[in-house]
C-alpha cells in the first residue's frame, strides 16, 4: 500500500484519538496534525502535539514500518531534525527513530487506534491479486460511487488533454499545430498497444517529407508512408525499418500493415476538412467526416474507432476550443465526453466485480478505466471518495 493512504489517515485524523500513547508509554495528544508537505523533507509541517504536559511544535514523518526511517536515510538528513513524532502503521520490527544528532524521536504506532475496516484495508492492500477495498466497497452507497466516478471522469478528461498537448508544436500557426497534435495522437492511438512509438515517428517523418499531403493523390501519400515505415527492409536511409516494429506479439487487426493505411487516410482527410467545419459541426459529425473512409479495404473497427473518438478526438476538440477561446465548442466537447461510451476491458470489470462493486453502473464508462489504472492499481486510495467513506470512523 502506498504510504499516501497512511498520510491521508493521519491528515484527517481517521483513527481513535482517546488515550494515545507513544511506544515508550508517553501520553500523547494531537493538537494539530500539521499541513501536508508537497516538497522534500518531512511529510507534515507545522504540527503540534502534547507529550505528558509538554507541547511540541514541529514536523511529522509517516512510514508503514519504523525501519523506513533508516532505509530512507532520514537519520543522516538535517531536514528531519525538527521531526517531533514518527508515525508508523504497526510495531513489526520496531526500531527507534533518531535525528542526525542521535536524539530519539517519539514513535506512535497507529494500528491499535484504527478501525477494523482500515486494518482489513491494509491487509488486503498487500495482496496484488485483489483491490484494497475488496469486500468493503459493497457497503458504500451508490451516490458515493457515482460521485467518485464523476471525479475520475473529470480527471481522465484533463489527463487526456494534457497528454495530447505534449504533441502541440508552438512554432506552427495554431490551426496547423492543432492538426499536427490530432494527427500524431491518431497515429499513436492506432499503434496501441505495441507500436505507439514507431507510429508517432512515422507520422513525424511523413510530415517532414510531405508537409502538405493534400496536394498529392492519396495513393502517393500512402506509398510514401509505407516506404518510410520500412517494414520490408533492414536499412532505410534514416527512416524506420522492420526492427522498429513489434510484429510477433501483435493481433492481426493491430498489425502495422493494417494500421498505417488507416492512420494516413485519417490524416489525409484531416488536412482537407476546413477548420470552420470542425469548429461549427457537432463533435460526432466532424469525427464521422474524418473517419468515413469508404475506400479502405481494412477500415478502422468500430471498437477502436470509438476509443479514438473518446480518448483522442473529444479532448482534441476541447483543446481547439481553448485555442480559439470558443466557449461553445468547449461546452460541446465536455458534453460529448460525458455522453461517450466505451467498451471497458473485462479484466477491469472483473476486478471491480470481485471487490463487491455492481459493475452495471460503470460498464461503459471511460472513467472506469482511469479509476482502475491510475488510482486503484497505483494505490492512490487516499484520492478516492469511496475510500474516504470506508475510513471515516
């Protein structure tokens, strides 16, 4: 379990505070748990505690186990000399924490003071085969789950926007930079899961050699792209070769021979569609214009097309609205995001179902993917509304 959860419990005082005592049996009263330190040094600053009849002001350091004090080498770091309390989860292999001048820091073991639910949570968090909240989530109200999924949805949308913005080339005019951003992200999305990087490189090489692809017939652009991809050659004059591509562990539909023509076709259309059309059309309509490729022998499948629409095109439209300060377009993009449905992988739904969550309410929601990959699997339980409800005494 990430120490962030223990820090969250401390910051919110989600434990019994009556009759607290340190490991050396000093009566302890927490006057102020302190403020979270987002920089280097102790976890909490400006805390206040009372030990016996003396009040101390200073810092708090949190570890799952007391040995973390030494494994993180705090005993050699003068920034930790103002720590007035070392807080640990349990007393397994308990050792005294000492400052750089060898003075002893009082230690509080939290385990005797936390609820049984929280104890179960920590035990399960150490098993990688299940979510930390497994068995506890079933008692959480639907309103809490919906609130968390709404929060995850907003964070996922902002996350995708930030990811797309990394491809924005500020040296280009805004409209051209936006087309570049969208096209590169489409190439990336069609490279999932094993060929994202070579697909991005292919787009950049192709754009350098054909900055205005729409002045050429499509077959010429496609031939140039396939040549740059170098799938049939060992050396390719500074471009890509077959060694750059993952071929053996890739599903047939995701093989670069299929995905490259699809990506080039969407880019080719994107360069032809007038920007006012994208600005004024409904989000779904402009997406259909870009992906309605009747001449493709192997068109993009509906499932992948929908993923690209949700995780690439809608965030890109929001970026376009920001570039042109178009509030109406921003609203349309956000509305489209709230309405979009994707097929959530069965492995993710299964993990939530085994934890006790009713999956029907989250089955087609993009937020389910973000919740699982970026919060649950990374142990960021302290950022979850569901976990807060479980932890509240």
